[in-house]
C-alpha cells in the first residue's frame, strides 16, 4: 500500500469523491455542499492524499488551511476534508494511516491545530477521530448550524 499526494482534481481523487458523495447521500440525504477548490489543497495551503494498493485507489483525505474567524476557525487551523475508504478496504487501517500523514504534513506546514466536521450518521468516523486524540469543539464551517454536525479538533503542537 502506498500513500501519495495528488491534486484534488486528479481523476482518481474525483472518482473517490464521487463515491464519498454517494455515501453522504445514503447517510444524510444529500452530498457535502462545502465549497472546495483544488487550489485549497495545494502546498503550502494544504495537501490531498490517496492510498493505492496494486495501483487501485482505496482511500483519500486532505487538509486545507482555514483561518476565517467569522466561520469559527482560528489562526493556524488545518481542516480535514474528504476522508474516505472504499467499503471493501475498510478495517485495514487505511483511514488511520491517511490521518497520521495529514497531521504530519499540516504540522510540517506550520499549522497548529487540525479540525474537522463530521456528523451523527458517521459513528465510525467519530470513533476513529476520538481514538486518535480529537475532541468535540464549538461548531465551525459550512455546517456549523446543522443539528447533525459534529466538529472536532486536535492540537498539532508538540509538548
């Protein structure tokens, strides 16, 4: 298994994004409407990763710089977007590996806090993030007014 950076508009990233959108529709009745642009995931503003096994894309995730106080972000925030593992590859630790790589990359880019938004219909995501040191925080971002939204954060600063 290989994790490599790609552009957010890379064909494999687009294909997995279509799958994650289908997952959101199945769980919430609609896709994620958060405005995203490939440039948001271009270093040093962020990165986008895909996990491949034998040339097949199995998992994805990215982070983007966020500091818009009006939307509830803080200086130094890096926001996780599009964490997803195809159903047949779940349970192999791919999400945890992508998450660790995203955290390391954001820390290396000088970000001080990793933040994310998930929802009540994604208990496995909440469990992953909680077991990785994330804690619930005041809601931020596009879905901050939605009842099903759950926002989490983890410091990237070393002790």
